[in-house]
C-alpha cells in the first residue's frame, strides 16, 4: 500500500534500536495510553468554567472538544488495529494508524488555539502552560509517523 511514500524513512528509533517492529509496539502503547488520558481530560476537564463561560466561541470550542474526543477514540481503535496488523501482516493498518495520528494532531492544534482564546473569558489559566506541551506532543507524534511509515515497508 503505502499512502505516505513521500515521508522520510528512519532506520532507528530514538537512536537506540534498529528493530522498528519493537519501536512500533512502543508507539502503539504510547498512543493507547495518551488517548485514554486525553479522552479523560476532555470528558472531565480540570476547569469546567472554561466550557461554561459566555464567549463568542463557546459553541465551536465545545463542538471541537467532542470531535477531538472522537478522534482520540479513533486513534485508540486504530492503534489496536495496527497491533493486530503487525501480528497478521496487514499493511493497511499502518496507514490507518498514520491517518488517525495526523487527524488528531491537526484537531489538537486547532482545539488548543481556540482554548487559548476561550480562556481569556474565564478565570482558568491552566491551559496557558500547555502550549509548550502541545508543541512537543505534536513533534513527537510526527516523529512516530515517520517511524511507523518506515516499519510499514518491512511488513510482509
């Protein structure tokens, strides 16, 4: 298959292992854990006032929050499918996992941008410190996409 042939190929994961199958397992479990944690934060936010305060973008923020929750569940399901795809040598599961990662990263950046605007109407300042985490998180997932794409070429 290979929908993402234009992406660079990596030979190592974190400069320590050449076994990209092992690296894919690590990425799958990190994806599952981060999806569960992010979904929990989206369902039960730290600052409820952030979603209840009156602002011009209250409705788009709440709608995007649940779209992001859905994309987290999609990432969780695609991670599990990719795990099975590794054992059964199904290459398309890697592409599905990569697409769900890219969708999640796009929605996360959009959501964080709206939250930064939304927090100016609330007394919550918790999300202000999370922009650095968002940047690191997005770079990390982009690196993971490159590793998974490199491993997809090895699936027989």
